[in-house]
C-alpha cells in the first residue's frame, strides 16, 4: 500500500512508515475491519442458507413411494390377478391345449404389472405374493382335476416339485413387480428437496457443505443399485423356477 503521508510504497502490514516515520496503523486497521465485515457478511449468508435448509427439510415429507397402499385397498387387485391366472390356465391348458411352457411364461409376465399396486408394509407384500400364488395354483389343480378326472393333490414328489415351482414363480414374479414399483417410486420421489438443498449450498459458496450433499447422493445411488440388483436376482429366480423343470 501507499503511505497516506509521503505516498511511498510500504508493506501492507506496516504500522509505521519507514520513509516518513509516521504512524499508519489506522490504515491497516481499516483494511482489517473491511475484511472482517466481508467475512461477517459471508457468515450471515451461510446461517441464512442453513436456516432455509432446516425449514426445507422440516417441511419435506421425504421420499414417498406412491405405489404402496393399505392391504385392504389391494385386495381387489390381488383377487383380479388370481382370477386372471386361473383364466389363463383354463384357456391355455383346457381350451387350446398348448404347451405348459406357455403357461409358465404367462405366470411370470401376468403378475408383474400388479406389483405396481403393492400393499404395505413389507410383510404384507410377501404375504400377498404367497396368497396369490397359493390360491392360483390351488385353483389350477382343481381345474385340472375337473377337466382330466385326476386327483386334486399332486401324486408323487415330481408333481409336488412342479407345483412348488409354479407357486414360487408366481410369487417371485409378483415381487419383481413390487420391487420395480419401489425403484420407480423412490427415483421419482427422492430428489426435489435434495436438489434444492444442493443448489442452495452451492449458491452460497459453502465448500464445506458440499461433501455431505455428495455423500447423500452417493448413498442414494448405492441404495438404488441394491434395489435394482435385488429386482434382477428375483426376476432370474422367477424364470429359473418357472422354466427350470423343462431343462432338468
């Protein structure tokens, strides 16, 4: 800086001018006061951003999964799925006398869209999958008994194994639909508050706050990846249980 008395160039930290020996400490203090005022303004902006963030998080209900519904509201959908599976069995086996592999494929594809209307909580979803699979296969056994004049219950361990495969494939296919609905619901519902928070922190220039935002996004990505892997594994299990009998 320049000395306000002799106009000579001196150090910014100088308290006394080495040229004219005048006291220039008031100039240094004035610069410090300006920097402190700027820092205080930035701190106020940070506090305002965090206050807005707290209000945003408090008001946000968080990610929702609109596909889930109370158990009693999904009962008509589960009943419709069961009736459609029974109708498909009657048409494929009783009317058109097609290969049973067609029925296996239909038993995988038909429950998938019904998973979009999955019940909550999680135990209800699993119970619904088992109930639909058990009732559907039980109705198929009764239909086969009426059409072919055979006993209702399977005879021998091979028939029991095939019946179990039907139950497992239908239940797993329904769970695949539920997992897909959950994945889609989280993907759509999770982001708005987080995006606004990230933009708010970035606008205020808070580098120390960007790491938690990045960590939260990373955790969300890992959770989505786990859900996707689970869905794929469940789908593979449904296909193997449905068609494995024909390749054994």
